[in-house]
């Protein structure tokens, strides 16, 4: 039986309404216009006081119908009056994606109004900063969490093989030619520094870019990187005989943790000599945490109106570059290469020129910088993967996945060293990439900058039904090649570890626990690697360098070489070093040599102590003879001794400047 019209429940009100409507509609007199307006206002006020059922044609019933989407969530329903149209759309999306729990503990509309608005501001940010929006993030999470629970192997169907690439030998003719080719190409390059992390893992509260590369000069990582880029910029213009100095852009990806402090570091140091217009900062946002296998977003345990967030990983750099519009600007300006690097590898720019030369001469769409890697060493291996359906890709495969993958595909011994080289045929990935700009732009147009993600939940037990703590989706910069077509030319460039790779990422306690023979990757080992590399380069150029001695700092046994440093403008490539020193020079183990000047020549210099050279660009300095003094010594420091600054404690030593000879 049909229900009776709802108006019948309010006959008086209905009659009043009908009378008013009738009068307003049929009265033809213009002289009554003001009276009609008054009556219209009266009707609006009167209609607001009556139940909405009386006005099915007024739009109120439609509004009530619109609220039906929230009927399953009473707490949200009570707060709809607070929301803008855009926020209502976000709320609809959250309910559709199974996130009703986010509103379960919300109070009435008159309580915590600002906190509720802040909640939707956060949701809007999470939605806008992820390719495809927050709904896509949740959907991707559900799939990846289901795969994780099922134990699905991401490499099912793939067979690994050794990819093609270039293995370089420092100082030989081929290496020097590639360095010159790289210098020439540098004027067409862009550098992208991924620097979203603090130094807390190192035992350092500041941003990692502010940490000294070495304590002989005290230059921080950011200063070292900028001075290296400026030296490349000048050398490239000179080699290309270009009167117009092409300014090499530097992009720095920051995070909430590092953004303001990176700006402060740049501003307070006048950008370390670089023009501020060359530097662009792109801030990475975090992603929502996931509380269970259903990809329910995790709330902050201390705030029911805030979603818990964590970093998404350095793979976000691709989406940030794509959305910034910078890539197209660079292409129009004739740029050709994008070089990605991370924040605490003080050796990297010794490897950049030759690696860029490889990209240019080999035509690599993607060139991964790599180092020799021992089988089963805890560093990812660059691997070619071929799927049963014909797909191929050259990517980084983590060391704990590579060995079982090899065993499962016809290699019973897994990852083993080559008997001739003593290293695994799968070179070690160091997360430094050189991409050709044109193909990079075309690929990002297809993906929007989205990089293949993974999830790594820590389950409470073998049933995999609950997490120990919230997790999130992550992505890595070096996984960019996963979506490339087979026609892309993806390769690698291998250089000696002593020349190219000395990251600083472990605190003293963790570094001291590293098994003997494995790299510490600490501030201690990172600084000693700088001295070793510079000493070996000088030795290759003919300088007599004393053998290192061994010492223990913060529980780490390291080789202590002569403390040799130079500014990038003195020697950017090996050819520069060979032109400025000769084989009549010698440096003892206790010595310290600091060269800060462009035109400084060491002709027959015999150093036994400390020599500190500072020369302006126009000055030509030639040094020979014997420099003998007490020099600078390394004094042990306990990392628990709070009387020393953090940047000293995490190294386990400080430099005691006893005596030196200075040339200014």
C-alpha cells in the first residue's frame, strides 16, 4: 500500500505555505513589489521553522538524501555542517575506502571544531601529495599488504642475469678520456640532491648536510657538493670554449624535518658561492601509516584528529620533479642529464666526471653508479631480470633477495664471487643515478612520477594477522627503471670503492658491531676514506705517499693515511692532479696537506708535518723543498664524552693543531 503524502501530517503549515506561494505567484501588481518582497522574506523565515518534509520541492529533501552516504558513520554525520564541499568529498572518499574508524570517536559538531578542520587539512595534503590521490594510496596498500601476507615473491617468473655495463680502472687512458668527456657534458647537467633526513641515526641532531665531510678543513657536505658543482661548471665551460658560463642547476629534496634548516644553512653561508637562483628546494611530504592488513589508516596515539605519518622514501623525488615543471624548463634550456645523489657520500664527485662520460659515450638512458661487491655482501646488486613473458628490466635487487633468487633459477650456489676478479658479477648499487632527460620526461608523463612501491610490515606472529606497529608504503629512487620499456638502454658504471663510495650513516655503537672486514659506514670511516682516496690519487700521480698506520676510534679499526685534502677547483679530475704535482714530491704518514687554491703546483715538495695553502684565484703558487714541523695530531675522543661537540664525538677523534706552515 502506498504511503500517504507527508504533507498531510501538517495541514495548517501546508495551507499557510500554499496560500503564500499562491499570493506571491499570481499577484500582477507592480505597486505591491515591496510588499511581495517582505512576504517572501517572511515565507523563507517561516519555512525554516517547519519540518523539511513539508517542502519536498525546496531542495531540503535532496540535502537530506545527500547525507545518506554518511548514515553508516553517525559521528561523522553529526559533523557534516562543519565541512566545506571539498571536505565532504574527502570524507566520502575515506568512507568508500573503508576508513570509517577515523571518525568513530569524534564528538558533536560544537566540540573540537578547529581540530576537526585540521584533520581535513591533513587529509587534503595527503591526497594532493600522492600521485593519484589518497584513494590510490589506500588501494595500492591493500594489494601490497595482501601480497605480503600471502608471502608473494615480487620476482616470481623472473630469471636473473648479469647486465651489461662499464668497469673502469682509475687513472688509465680510458678513465681519463671518460673524465674529460664527462667534464664537457657537465654544462648540460642538473644535479638533484636527496636530503630529507636528519643525522639522528648517526648520533647527530642536525641535518646531515651540515655535518663536516672531514675535520681538517671543517667543510660540511653541502659546501663540498656546491663547490664541486661550481668547479664542474667552470671546467665544462672552459673545455667547451663557451664564453657564456652555463649555470648548473642544483635541486635539493627536503622534508618537514630538514627544509627550514637547509634554507638556513644556505642563507647563512651565502649559498657557499653559488647563485641562489641556481638552487631549488622541493619539499617531500609524508604518507599515511597503515594499522592492519585492511589498510586502515593509523591515528596518532596521542591525537584522535591526526593521522600518523612516516616518510615515503626517496623515490618521491621523481614525482616532485615532475609536478614542479622544472624538467620541461631544463629541456627547453638544452639540458640533457639529471644526476641524482644522496647526502653523505664525500667521495661521490671523484666518480661523477667519468660516470657522466660513460653515459654520454654509451648513450645510456639510465646509468647506475656501482662499486665492486663481494658475494652476499649487505649491499644491493644491479641485476638484469627477464620474465617468462619476455619483459626485461635492469634494477637493484637487495642482497637478501638476490641469493635466493639465483638459487631458485638454476644457480645452486647462489651469489658467488667470480674466481678471476674475486667479486660477485652483480655490482653493488650505491644509489647514484644518471638519467637522460628526454626519455626521463616521457616516462614520467606516463607514470606521473609514481615509483613502484613496497611494504614491509613487522607482524606480531606467523599468522600475519596483526602488526607490531604501524607500517606504510615506501618507494626508492633507484627503482625508476622498473617501468621502462625494453628499448631503454640501462647500464652501470663500476669504480673502485675507495674512489667512489664512503657513505656516513651509522652511529659509533652500531658501527663498532659491524663484523670485521665489512665497511663501518660511519663518520669515522667516512673521513678516513677521504684521506685514503686523496693519498692514493697522489700516489698514482707519482707522489711518494707513506703507508698508513692502523688505529681504533670508537671501537672501529681504521687505516690512517696522511690527512690530504684539496678544494675541487684545484683538481677535479686526475689530469688536473698530474699537471700540478711531480714524482719528486713525498708526504709522510703524520703529515697534513690542505690545498685551497686554483693555481698551486707542488714541485719537489717533501712534507713532514702540516702545510696549509690558501691562494686566491689569481695567485700562482709553486712549492718545493722541505716542510718540517710538528704538524697536527689526532687525539682520541670517547663518543660518550659530552664535553665535545656531536660532530667530533661521532668520529672518535679531534685534530690537535700543534704546529703548521701556512701559505696565504
